[in-house]
């Protein structure tokens, strides 16, 4: 039986059934549907050595992908060991001083600051998450990640980096303590730690996807392996380890990522999936009404326009007057010599749709997450200003000017390296998309706008981009690209681990337990362990096959947390025009913005598709096939008109996901609270809330035998 035998009998047959009952079935959610296809197949489905999309829709089962060559694993293993050796060697530079561990002795030159900031920004989210999202959806769905991250560094360079460096503090929450007191410092420390647990988890997911595929291990095992590797050298050398491994990882990784990206852009067979060629009729097909045997030289697929028909030498259709159909005599002369596809792109795909960020219908017939994409840029652009790792590198710069320039250069470098990866999404769709031999579909789905009675929902391969790198470019270049993504994951993961340990020990524990510099170092190193393992557990729950498991999703969640409450007090700390900013206003803004974000997370409608419900035909979810008497096939099949289904018979509901509304509303609410409390205090002439010393701004002493005593600012 050829790949396309029984196609006509099965593709649209689900809509010819009377749907009753509701028992679960192997391929179809309705028992009557499943029984019908089992009757056609002569046995329960899926058949042995078959799959649901073949037994229901006659779409060939996804082809098996070859295993990656062993050389990929050897090369990546050697380089990971090399990175770890550099990080572990930095243990000797710390010298028992907290300032060395936390901010590398404030000694980092401009080129190190630039590369280490870019390394934190160009992580597995900006690369692998970017490529994954642009493959599953489209260009800007991935590109918004490096755009938002790069924008954040540039904004930080313009507004905050030099001021953060001038404060001579060890961590970002120190600034909140210095400006607002211990209460605000502790609350923001908790928020930023929660944020960085998600950031770390997202990067562990990205690194683990590669290690799991290359070394053929479970993804959960790869998550814990990735976390332990990064934890080992980070806990030893602190920011010295992180900064100088970042430089090496940036030099090797960024060049590798750029090289493989531009090679694929210039050498791929197609820059995006071309118009579908279609499929032939099957030898078994006869018309239902007349019993006429169809002309086998004319395929099922009806071309959407003359240009596409001319591209593939289409022939006059048998049943569809005035239309051109698949030329089976030319493209499929025999079962073992057949060029065909799944007709997923009637007019072809594009590398980029220029109006994707301005028109909700730009991707028709597919929905466009335009609102969420703009919200993502805002969340990353402003939420990242409260990123512990970014600001730690600004503190570690030799001068305020170098911190400022390093941020701007790092942001531009993020654009230069990250955005090209969004172009690779369309290339990945060509090799692993719905028209490829690896395509997988959900059999029990229909769609009106796609004109599909069954098998409407395509299931993207979460490993598609990694498979692309191991098969299409030269092996050396593909391995270099994979190594670049691993290096990017490591460079951000180690920074996140360091930030979690230092903030927890220095800004939380130290308020309740007195200890000197050496004990601070010990507690910081110990604290990295539980945080790293918590992040590993989160990453295990959000693996690549999780509905929200794309690496980019956890990145957005991470900075959504701090955007909600921490950004307004941070800007006010440096730019409040009416004297000293209010500690009470800052505390209420942090708590209020964060609480609203949590409330909206659970109160707003969210169906998981991240699509605001625009009143357009593209914004409907896939339906479950139901009865439509007398119709069998999609309208783009060359069959008698009375055998075609009625697309409106597919029961679909509108997408309803307000994700992004909460992200924008929470910081706005935080700003309103800050202004309101500040205004009330000005009219009242006294603080609205007073927690004694906990409301008093103060300075920490550092690098002394006993750093616990506090002095008021």
C-alpha cells in the first residue's frame, strides 16, 4: 500500500458519522467515530506498525529521524568540561572576600562587562526558545525574545547602569534597602528570587533538550545533569567564575550560533515552505454516487490559483470545473516514485510577514498572537531592569561609564546574535513542518478555516530545531551551533544560581543571623544548592513536551514577576523628583503590584493559547468532528460536489486567553499606588506606615570582619 492509499476513504470520513456516546477511544474521542475507522481498517486502531493519522486520515505516519552522530556528544562533552575547569579555577581569585564573590572585586573591564552582559541576555531562551517559537508559530513569536532582552540592556544603559554602579553595593536588593529600608529590601529579595528560579528553570530546560537528544538520555535526567554542572563551578568561584566563563562561552558560543544561523539562511533548500504540491488519487477511489472509477492521472488536490498550478504543471481537474489539479502522471507515476505532501500550505509560507506586529489577521488562516507579542517585549524590556544578573555585572564594572557602555553594546550584540535565529523558524518548518515527512497531526480535530474534517491540528516536534542542526549544516558547523546554545544556557544558568545564593544569604538571612564575610561566603555557597535543585524540579515539570514548556515561556514568567511590583520603586529610587522617595509607598507598590498579578493570573480567562479573543475568523480553536450527513471530503478535493463536507459543521469555540493583560495592568497599578501613597504622605506630613528601623534607609558594611551591624543612611 502506498503512502496515499485509502486517503480518499479516510480523510473526511469522520464527518459522515452520527456521533453518539462519549467513551474514550484510542484515536477518536467518540466511540462511534473510532468504531467506524476500525471497521474500515478491519481491526482496532491504531493498527500495529501504524498510527492514528494514517488509520483515520491516511496521512503517512511520521518518518523516523536518524540518531545524531556520536561526534556531537564528544565535542559538547569536552567543551562542557573545559567551561567547568575555568569556573572551578576561579575559586582561587575569591580570596575569602564577599566583594570578590558577589561583584568580582568591581574589577571587570569594558570588554568583559559587555560580553558577560550579552551572555546573560543571549541565553537558551533567546536562541533555542526563539527558534522553537518561530518554528511553531511565526517569525515575531520568536523574535520578540531577543528584541525584548536587547531593549532591556539598552534601557538599563541609558537610565540605570551608571547609577547602580555608583551605589557600591553587592546586590540589587541592597539598593532597595539603601533607599527604602529592610522591609522593602526583603520583599523585593523574595520577588527577585522567585523570578530567577523561573529564569534558571527555563535555561535548564533549553540545555537539557540538547543533552537529552545528543546523549539519548531522559529529559528529566538531562535537567538534573545540567543543573549540577552549572552549580558546581558557580558555587566555587562566584562572579569571577561566572564572568570569565561567560567571556569564553560568549567567544565560542556566539560565533558558533552566528555561523550556523547565517549558513542555514544562505544554504537551506527553501527559506520557507513553498506552496504545497498536493497528493494523487488512490487506486481504491470510486465516486460514491455513481460508482465511477476516478482518473488516476489526476490527483485529489485542487490548486488554489493559476500561479501555483503552473508551478507544478497542474492538469484540468476531473470533477471541479475550471480548476487545475495535481499532475499524478508527472509527480506520482508509481508507488515508489511519488512526490507529494499534505497540502498544508496552499499558497506557501513566508520567512516573515511584515505586518505580523500590526495586523491580527496577518497569519491567516492561522491566528496571530499580536497582543501577547507586544506584551512580551514590554515585559522583557522593563522587567529585566530588575534582573539580578544584569545589575550584578553593572556593579562589577570598573567605572559607571563602563557599566553604561557595556549595557548598550550588550543590547546591540543581543539583537545581532538573537534575531537571526527567528529566521530559522521558517527553515525548520520546511524540513519538519506540516508538509514534511516528519509531520504529526491530531486525528480527532477539525477546522472550518483550514477546511479539514479531520487531522486539522499539527503537532510541532519539540526537538525539530536540534534535529535540523544535526542533519542539514556540515557536522562541524551544526555541532558548533549546538555548543553555542549549551554555552548560552550555562552562562545564564550560572549567573542565576549565583544571584539566588547571594541575594538569599546577603539580603534575607543576614537580617536575622549575624555573621562575618567568611560565613557570608559559606552561606552563599550553601544557599545555591537548594535553589538550584528547586529550579531543576520546576524545569522537570516544564519539559519541552509540556503545553507551556517552550523555553521562552519561563523567561517571560520570570520577568513578569518583578515587573509587577519591583520596577516602579527602582526607578523612583533614582529619579523621584520630590526629595527622598517614600519607603511606605515603595512597600505598598511592591506588595500591591505583585498581589494584583497573582490575582489576575487566576481570575482572567486563560485557555493556554495566549491569544486575545479578536472578533476574527482566525481566532477559533480546533473542533471535534461531528456528523454531517452525505459529505466526506475537504472542499479542495477533486471529488463530486455532493461528497464534500460542509466546513461550518465543525463545532469550534473562540480562543479566550487574556495573558498579557495582567502583565501590563500590574506595573501600572504599582505606579498608581506609589504615587497615591506619596501624595497622601505629603498632605499628611508623616509616613503612612512606620515599621521603625525596618522602614529606615540604611547602608551595609562590607568586607569587614563583622558585617552584620547596620548604619542608617
